[in-house]
């Protein structure tokens, strides 16, 4: 019995067939089948039921599966222990970023380049997605680390946060917009946005969740007529008179000569937050733990912003 045969067996079970398992393992299917049959011959029992449309483990195969996985995990732990003593990191790290966030926080390209130079044997898989999907992937173990928007001050059960940005949400409008009649200096009540066309980030983002939660508290549903995935586009649409852009303070990205007015939304106040997130127990691999430490060191110390910087 060899570790590779156990790995092949686990892969076939997880993929539900030899074709997908062979592709995952970068092997020819006949060779994979031969190795599984050799393992079954040595054990004296069939481990896989090949009679259906998909390959499933037999009763013996189901009994063997947890031990096969434990053996593979133990072998990986041996490698990781040796690598830790030699200072060598290996493996794969999955990192998720909410769309448009990286440029406002830190130089992700430069940081990953430095990390790769120090640890060339670590593969980093970078993906952009909505906060909602990334949070689910993080809790499911499909992501090691995520930089995501959040409407909440505390992480969900099973996750840990380091808050990076914590600012009020603001309404950005063109000169002469009717909303200015409801403004009290630099603030405007959320109720003044009732029935107004709003421009915001898409569903699944922290800003949109904060807007919908705040409107629910105020007793109405937001009328979002335009969605944009990047923070600069809502303000540009507002500059054309297409509605009220709802964005985090200081993140509107609007042209400085556009004459736009920025009003902090109150009654209730809503906040835009960006957090570095990971599983509460910490990343499972040493490589992910090292990258997380790098990210936490590179991120600025969050300072909640109470006023509205920028335009009058």
C-alpha cells in the first residue's frame, strides 16, 4: 500500500468518477484505474462501486475512507513540520478581495510579489467577489483569507476580523439636487432618501447591506436604480443627475471639479466597513498563516471617521 494509492482513492471518491479524478491529479485515466485496482487487490476487497453512472465507495470503501484521509493528513503534517524546521514554506493559499477594495487599502500586487520572492514554493490564488460569497467561502474553508466589506461591527460565528476601514456612509449629489433642501449643514436624514433614485454598490457588498439595514430601521425599502461594482462610478452617475450615490465617506472617487455635494447620512447613521477576515481558529496551513501575518502588518490601523472629509 502506497500513499499515492490512498490519494488516488480519495480523489475518485471526492470527484465521483475516474475521469474527473484523473484530471484533478494530472494523470492518465488508465493508469489511475490500474493503481486503484492494485490497492483493492492488496486489500482483498473492492473499494469502489463502478456499476452506476457515478463511482461510489462500497461499504468497505466507506469504512476505509476516513483512515485514508487521516493517513494523507499525517503525511502532509510531516512535510509541514520538516519545512517549518528548515524555514521552507510550501502549499497553496487562497485569498479573496472584495471588488475595488485593494487599491484603497494597500498595494496587494507589491505585497504578493514580496511574499512570492520570500516563499517561491507557495502558490497564491487571488480572487475578487462579493462580500456575501466570500464570507460563505471563508467559513466553508474554501478561502484562507478575505478582505471584505461588512455592515456588522463583529465577525460572524466562526470568523475573525481585523477592521481596516470604518467610516460613515454619505449621500453624494449634484448641485441643485432636491436632497440639499433636506440637509442640515453637512448631514441629511436617511428618511429624505425615501423614494429617491439611489446609486449604490451591488447586493452582496457590505455597503449595500448597510444601506438596506438602515432603510429597514427607517421603515422603507431603498429604491436602487443603478448599481456599480467600483466606488468611483456611483459618484460619476450622480454628477450626471441620475440619482443619489450612497458610498463610504472619502471613497467616492468623484472628479474634484464636478461640484458634487457630500452629506453624511444620519437618523440612523450607517457605516461602511472593510475588514480582513479569516477563520476564528486561524488558517489551516503554515503558508496561509504567514501570509495573514504579512497582511495584518501591512494594513493601516483603523481609525473610525465621524465627519465627512473632502467636499463641503
